[in-house]
C-alpha cells in the first residue's frame, strides 16, 4: 500500500494539513543544509515547493472564488487579493531557492554556501509563510466551513481532493 502524504479533506480547514507537512519538510530541509546533505536538502525543498504551489493553485482556482462571493461578509484583512499576492511571493521565493540548490548540487565544489546568508533569507521567507498561513487558518478555511452548508462544502471539496490525489502521486515520484 502506498503512503498517503496528504489525506482526503472532509472540511475546508483540513486543507491546513498541506501547510503543516510543508513546515515539517522545510525544517528537514534546513537540518539537511546544516549537515551538508545537499541531495536531501534539495529533495525536501522540492517537496515543500510542490506542497505550497499545489495548495496555492487549488486555493486560487476553487476556494478564493467561492470566498469572494461572500463580498461584504469578508473581514478586513482577508481579501482574496492578499492571499493571491502572498502566494505569488511564496512561489517566487521557493523557486529561487530551488534554483540555488540545483546549482549547489551540480557545482558542489565551486559553489560555496554561506549558511548565515541562507538562513537570513529563510527568516524572511518563514515570516511570509507564517503570516500567509495564519491568514488562511484565521479567515479562509474556518469561514468557508462556517458559511457553506454541507452539500456546498462537499461540492467544493471534490476538486480539491482530486488535486491532492495528484499531489500524492507527484510526491511519491519525488521520494
């Protein structure tokens, strides 16, 4: 039986599991960096990228349009454009770090790594991730769970679960 990285959603808030798994793998990535284990560092960072990008794409395609329909009920600080802007920044930053680690693996001897500079960049990235995740946990997920009745929620979760099944297959290929 294949390992399931991300489980099927029964509520919108269950989608937070991808964020928590990404956080765990980002920590494993950083540990691998500290031990100069570049292949593990790259693999974990690639997994973080897949989780974050897939989660963001699914939110953009399915959750945010439904959330936006609630118009005036959306609290200040929870505008869909904030989620989209942060997601774009996250994907851009993770893409840059993946390119950096591909170069590190390919040119290990000629490509010195200043871990202090790297972890300084990660401090800024982690701040962005934490802020974005808090916005989702505080607004997007629980409000959709609250505002949608069970049949509406079920319809919304179907394409999300299909996307997570695809993500599981991609993660299996990576590991």
